[in-house]
C-alpha cells in the first residue's frame, strides 16, 4: 500500500502527484507501476536472464569497491622512497656517461 496522509478526512498520496481528492484510479496506476518496477529491479520480471543481468551488475559494484580499496591501500601504505635516491641515481648515471 502506498503511504497516504489524512488531511481533513481525505486520503492524499505522499509520493507523486496528488491530483484530485477522489483520484483513486491514478493512485492505483502508480501503485501497479511501482509493483512492476520492483520485480524489474530485483531481476524477477525477466526470469533467468533478468537475474543474470542483476548478478553481473552486482559483481560490477563489488569490483568497483575492491579497486577503490586497492588503490587507497597502494597510495597510503606503499614503500616511501626518500627524495635523495633519484638524485643519486641521476648523478651516478652522469658520472658513468662522462
């Protein structure tokens, strides 16, 4: 059931367009659409194919979380080099070349 607000004894829908006070058919249509969208959202409406698409989308979300943590880990817990190492290597290479 859709949530309704009683105002002066007349039910008014909280979500969507209210329309007229006696607009029961519009409310029923919105409820039916929401009911159908729920089954589309969970993958039940299209059977096995819909559930497969929902599973792939869920795995994609898990993969995004994993890559975010992996990048954060590499950024914050990597071995830190001192700033002098690259300079020393560059100086050694120029000495070898000369």
